[in-house]
């Protein structure tokens, strides 16, 4: 990955042109170039390889109506031959071209070797290359974690990933594992994960100046979700390796924060479990007393994500962070509402929601605020406990799930909850089918804007 974006070496000129400026550019070219584009019937849209008189590649042009799209070069990196291409354009065009170039070349090759040799993009400065590579790597981390099969991405593996990240950036990681969860009062994390031979755990990373503003990220780490005793059908289980996508998102976001040295005190909490079926699996109808003291009746063992999150959120309250954000692959209801490519989020802080939405627009990582509609909270009620882990009706499922989580967040804490797909169902420029990061660029831009002043 690091050799995809370079600087300080020559390369074949790569020019980014807006469709409106193509005619003026063409008029300034040598007759040979004009003849080539005419004879190849180039329409003034897309990419053209322009040869020199000796047949060698002289230059490449990319003409688009969206020259500042973050996915501008997502396909181009796969279309060009191996070699080095020196980009020219505005600062913003270079920035987004570098980002999409890096992610367009993303390949998950852990189990299947790739012989593809990608071309290199030569940027004007190494600083531009380094900046682009931070975000490319952060998104690639999310993709890699989600794409990895559950057998190789269980709770202990997530722990190892966070330990590696801590070693890289001088952070600290602690893990509460197995029955230690009961001893230290994390009963719902233990309950959901106890049926698996892969021991459940709460992974806790801290980084940064202790006196800096506190930001806590919480990520759902259900490494595989069978549905528990409310067993999923085969089709519903097929992609459940991605149910730790929330954890993947906060790990990728944490990488970007630490690599950029944001002036915050970062805490990352990942409740990591496998929701398996065994003799000691938790059952529909069981009642659990959570870390916060709220009792919860289990209506459905397949609504386990909010159970592991609620203990982690309760712990996150203790630091009184200035900002608490969680990511989770939580509900199918959100996918029904917004589709698979637009992440929905909830927030109890209007200003944060407005500013974070604007940040998403700024970096072309759109997010959509959903309502914490308080009257629906009674739908999470139970006849024998304080709450049930599912709403009484199937409607508004993403809202009732968010309201359930909100019950575990102290009222004086600014909290936002992202319900994401973590998966591309179709191939788009720079976005192959498979694991995907949604919303982390928006959140990072918001954090950078707010805390780097």
C-alpha cells in the first residue's frame, strides 16, 4: 500500500480535466495529440492514453464532470498499466485522486494471492502522499477486519489487533476476559459470549494526553452471530463474519486519530464476543441485570449487539467524556430505511449532529441523522424487567434499538450512535464488494475540525 503513492520521481503526466475545460485544453495541444483523440473518437469524457510519436505512452488524461469526487481515480488505478504517473491538477483534485487511487487498488489477498501490479501515483510532495496514506490505511483496516473469516477474527484476534495498534502509537490496552467479566461486573458481555470456546472480552485502549478533551469510541465486536438459540437461517448467517463491523470501524477511526496525532484523550472500548449455540447459551425469556443496574429481559437472542454494547456504554460513562460515539452493525431496519450504502446515526446532541453531518458532506462521506423518537421507548418495555432487548412490534426497529442504548448513557454526555452495514453489496469505483467503512471519514473530519483549533 505504501508504495502506491509516492513523490520525488518522474512519471508519465496524468492530467485531471473538468468536462467544461476539455475543449480549451484540447485547443492548446499539439496536432498529433488532437489527431489521436479525434481518430480514437474520444468523447471528452473518461480516460485516454495518448502515445508519443515513437509509440511510447506520452500522457494520460482523465476528463470528468466530478473532478473533486473522492472516488475519482477508483477505477483508473485498475485501468492503467504498471508504471509511474505524475498527477497535475488543483490541490483538492490531487487530494481526492490520491485517496481513491489508494483505495481503488485495495485487494483482500490474505487467502488468495494477487499477481496484479498496480501503477504508482506520483504526487507533488511527500506530505500529500503521507496524508492520503493515513486515511487509505484506516479504511483498509476496516475492510480487512470485516473481510476476514470468523475463524481468524474471533475476540482474541480483535484483542491482538488493538494490541498491535497500541504498540504502533504508544497507547495502552487492557483486556477483561472470560469469567473476569463477571468479577468486574460486565454481565451482558459475558452472557452473550459464554457459549463460545472463544472467550468473550472487553478490550480497552487509551491514548493521548490525559488532560486533553476526552473522546470515547465504542464498537460492537460480535465476531460471528449465529443468532444464538433464536438461530438465524443459513442465508441470514452467511455474512455474519461482518457483525464485528462496528469494532472494525472504531479501530480504523482510532488509527486515523492516532496517526494524525489529534489533541484528544482517546478511549476505545470493544466488547468482543461470539454469539454461539451451546448448552450454556443464554435463552429467550432470561433476565439479566446489566452493569448499569438496569434489568433486561431477553426477548430474542439474535438481538445480542445491543446487549454487549450496553455494558460497554455504561463503563464509558465513568470517564465523563466530552464526546461518546458508538458504531454497530445493529439492525436490518436501518438498511430497510436507508439502504446499504447510507449509514444512519442517532444523536442526543443537536449541534454535534448538525456539525457531523456537515463534515460528512465536506469529505463526501454522507451520513443521515435518524430520530430518537422518545414515545417509542415504551416499546422496549417488559412485564418482568426494566427493559426488553427487542421492541414489542417490528416497526421502527432501528429507533427502538437506539433508544435502548440511550438508556445506558448518562444524560449529561454527548452521545451519537451509528448503525452501519459495513459491507458493499455492489462494486463501485474504489469500492469492491466486501467489507467497507461508512462514516469514519465524516467523524474524523468532525473531530479534526472541533479539536484541532
